[in-house]
């Protein structure tokens, strides 16, 4: 086992404790980690290149983050998710197991599309292609086994059904499913969606979220339900 593999494997088996961040950054020139102290990374994950993980985010076992990857506050990744290339997930997202975010693709305009042939036989390289970064908003639910492809933007509050292949943009609060993914519904009526996008509650402090607990426990059927009561005054 070479030194690079040993260093990566050791960090993975330890769950990337803070002491390993500086070690990896110094050992691998292309590595830069910014991981919030409150983030939780399970044993068996693999992080490479530039990775930014926000407060209280959680990565379950077997997740691979390889590229310029950003994970927002309190976003959860269930086991065996792959994020490859330039990928950004917003705050409070729920990413189910075995979901893949693949920002880069093989080139298919050469005689061979295999990267190993170019590297090991031709002593060269075959740069990947990409349609652009993948951007996922906040409060997004990605079902089990979803694949999100290069250049896709998924709006705030959207839901992607299990097994979908997302090849195009998803509107905020849309519900999509299928191969390729198509819109099959909406979480809320238009007026509710508009009001929620104005609120951007996912950017609030956690203290403010707690102060408006009643709002988060309310079923939203119409715009009149998207209201905020005055927070209770603190008591001595």
C-alpha cells in the first residue's frame, strides 16, 4: 500500500477527526477541507480535493465527496452517496441512500472513452466533460438511488422521487420522478410557494427557527397559513 492510500484510508477509518484535516491538506496539494466542528462524518466516508461541510451536517457511512463539494447546515447524507465534481447542497436537505451527484462525464468524441487507456497505455490524460456545476437548494428531499447529472439546478423545497435520473433543472417546491425526471406535482399551491421563497427560513438562525416553532408545526394549505406569530418574550 502506497503512502497516499494509507493516509486516505486512515482518515476514512477514523471518521475524519479534526486532527486529520491539516495532515491531509499538507500531504495532498489539491486538498482543502473546511469542516465545521459540529459536523459529523461516519467511519468509511472518503473526502478528496476541496470539501466544505457546514455546521451540524451529517454524512453516513460510505459517502464519497470528490471534487469541489459544499454541504450546507444540517444537511443529511444517508449511506453510500457519491458527490463527484462541483456540487453544492443547501441547508436542511435530506439525501437518501445511494444517491449520486455526477458533475463530470466521460468524453465520447475520441476513439476510446476509457480514462485508464489514456493514462496507462498512452501516458496521457482524457479530461472529463461537464455541462456545469450541480446546485441543490435548501429543504430539498432526494429519494433513494437518485442520479443528478451535470449542470442541473434543483430549486429550494423540491422533492425528487426514488430512482429518478435528473437531467434538467427542477423548479422550487416541484415534485419530480422518473427516467428522465419529470414534474409530477407540487408540494404547495403557487401563493404558498411564493411566500416561502420570500421567507427563506433556511437562512434564519436556529434561535429564530425555535422562536417560530408554531410555524414549522403547521400544515400549509393556503397563503394565510404562511404567517409568523410574534415570538414570546423571554421570562425571568
